[in-house]
C-alpha cells in the first residue's frame, strides 16, 4: 500500500470514529489529531490536572483524553508533548521508557502552568511560579519590536523571549530561566511598562529592547572583583543604535513621569 492510500484509510477511520451514533450531538469541538497523525485528541472538562490514553484497535493509533482548556491554539505544543507521552507509554516498559514518560509528564505540566499563567488563568499544578510572558501591550507589541531589532542588529540570530514587566513601575531587565517546554535555559527580556504608553515613540521602545538584547550577547564580566554590566564594549555597541540620543532623552525625561503615573494609579485603586 502506498503512503497516500494509507492516509486516506486512516482519516476515513477517524471520521467514522468521531461522528459516532446518529443521535449524538455534533456540538463538540472539532476533532484534532497530533502532527504525525497517530494520536487522536478528545477533551473532557472534568479533567483538570490529568491526561489519559488508550490504544485504539488501529495499528499505532492512540486516543488521548485531555482537559477541556487544552483545546485552544496556545496549547498546541502541550498537545504534541502529550501525544509523544501517549506513544512512549505504550512502548515496552523498560527503565529508559519509564524515565522518558516521567520526564514528558513533568514537561507537560510545567508547560501547561506556563501557558495558563501567560493567558491570565490560574496554574493547575502551581508548585513552581512562572512569571507570565505577555509581549502584547496596550500600545506596543514587543514580539514585533524584538523581531525587527533582532533582524537589524543581530542577523536574526538572537534567541530570547520578551515580555512586558509584570510589576507596576518595574524596570527593564534581562534574566535567564528554564523553558518549561524544553527544559533548556532561555534568555528572558522584561521591559518596563512605562514604555507601553501612547506617548512612547517607536524609537524609544526599540532603544530599550536593543539595550536588553545587548545584555544577552555581552554578559557581565568580573574585573578586580567588580561585576561590570555596562562596560566600555557594551557602551560602544549601544551607540550603534541609530536613534540612541533620542532614546536616551526620552528615557530620562518621559519614562520617569510614566512610571510615577502608573504607581499613583496603582495606589489610588
Ligand atoms: Zn543594562
């Protein structure tokens, strides 16, 4: 059988499976399937922090039951991880497969908590606190700003995630954290919400994002027991930003006013 014919058979099977009995309601979410076509996703609102899996009669086809909130687009990577878990779970129970299964589950729930936090919902496991990553602000979209800076000044090679600061009146900073999905260390750039104002021109938000990006490529150095964060090399590279003077002026004159306004508003409410 050719691969194409196999696919047709497979999807025909899935269609029959989901349409079920004739009296069944059709209002359920559209069926979804893992990227490689081996795992069917079903959703149950009663599930909160568990997933379950059965093997279907079809060769290499699994049915995975996921919490209802995992239907949305944001959960795509989690669904793929869960599909991988389903496949590993039905393999021979060797020590290595058991370990893989445990690791996948840990990643699934960490990533789930991260996504729930990012979209403003309560995490389900909650034993680790992840700061939410919210790049879309009221005025500026930091993902777009970062992409442009990365392309212009770093050949598009900079690896980082970016978010508006979660603290009212917080400052901009760069930090390292563990990505819950991959377990790898990632750079996180956090930008003061004082830049997310109508009075903030693009050159200013580009300036601060460029500055934080430089911290990713120029790590602090120790000199005579002192930690140098903004060394000579850093300051030289920083001046390559074409609106450097304008940004610094805005940063000194307007940003403090915006931050004061935000703090006052917070105290007032
Ligand atoms: Zn700095």
